[in-house]
C-alpha cells in the first residue's frame, strides 16, 4: 500500500510517501505560516522524485491536530481535495497518534506542549494501549497530567524539555509528530472510522463581535 502523509498542524510543512514499511521519500520545511502556498509544490516534488503518479497512491493521511488552527485546516482541506480527485480514501490521524513510535507495547501516553506560558501550562494528551488510542485527544494542565500518571502509570512519550519540569517519577521518551508516522499509522486504520476531520481539543480562543469567549 502506498500512503501519502501530510503534517501541517505544527511549525512546518511536512510530507512523506511510504510503501509498506519502506519510506520512499520525505520532505520537511520549517514554517509557521504559508503552508497553503508551499504544500502543493512539496507534494508534486515528492511524487516526481519517487516517479509516483498521484493516482497510484492508495491512501492519503493527514494530521488533524490539535495544533495550529490554520495549519490543520490547510492539511485537511488539501487531503480531502486529493481524495475527491483520485477516489482514494483519506484518513485523519491526530497529532498525538502521529508522534507515538511504531511498535509501542503496553500502556502509553503522548503529551505535547499546548499552552507554554506560566501560569497556564497545559499539554495535549492522548493515551494508548499496544499502539492504539484508548481515548480522544484532549488538553490538560501539568497538574492534571502528573495526577493521571501517579494514579495510572504509563510510558510517557513527548517533548522531554517541556515535560521534565512537571513530571516526576516517570521516564520520558522523546517523540514528535511527523508525516511519516502519520502515513504509517493511517495504513493500519479503517478510513470509515477515521475521517480527515479537524481535531482542536479545545474551544476556540476567538469570539464573534459582541459575543463572549466560551
């Protein structure tokens, strides 16, 4: 199975093409905005370098968030368009799913920074059992995360530098979301159960004129 993975929910435009266990090619260009302008060209270059026709792709995978609001929408809209044009299914993968290393066994939690400025330090989190999610992506405070780990120990994956000051008594394994891992994970999923739909894990900060923030 050939899978094209796309990750624009973070501070980069990240694309990868895999066939089974083989990574055919991948490209990551750091950027905090402008993914909509760069993404089509990066995908086209990837296909040219691997001599792969767009219609030869069996599945499209996209990181659906949580993360950059604009980046999430860019990636999801682009993959939906590719799926519509080719007829190949598209699969949504959360940012936490795209960070969990392959082959993970037992109970694990992935935690990535959400709000980074004190006093409101929070993390995006999702828990897993033998590589598959057991809950939805959510946002929790550092205190809540420590309490969760104290009550139910898990292997911890994520941003070591961000987590270390807040997590006691657990070894933290470095992990970061990638288009490659999104493609690999999407290959194991049923597209019907994992549509490419944005995952925000929190209410939007913005409010309409004359309304109050949620």
